[in-house]
C-alpha cells in the first residue's frame, strides 16, 4: 500500500486555459504541413509544402486538419 494519498488535479477534470495551446500564434512550417498531411518528410514533400504554403498561406494546414 502507498501511504501517500493520490494527487488530486487542481482543475476538476477541465483543462485550464493556461494549459491549452492551438499554435495559432506560431508560423506554420513546410515540415508542419507535410506531417499534418500524413506524408513522410522528404525533400520532395517539403518542396510541395513550401509551394502550397506560398499559394494558400495558413489555410493550407487548416485544410489538412479535422
């Protein structure tokens, strides 16, 4: 038996806002887009992602995510 009580979360099952991160403030990289599309990181897929980001901007990755 463990003599110490189990640690209790301080947020009652709801993740506090200070712990949530969407990445909305960060720049999307070609590598991010390749990984979001489910492809392997290769020179060809990174170049594809660079072109796509240049054409569509941030919406390129939003199209890949549910």
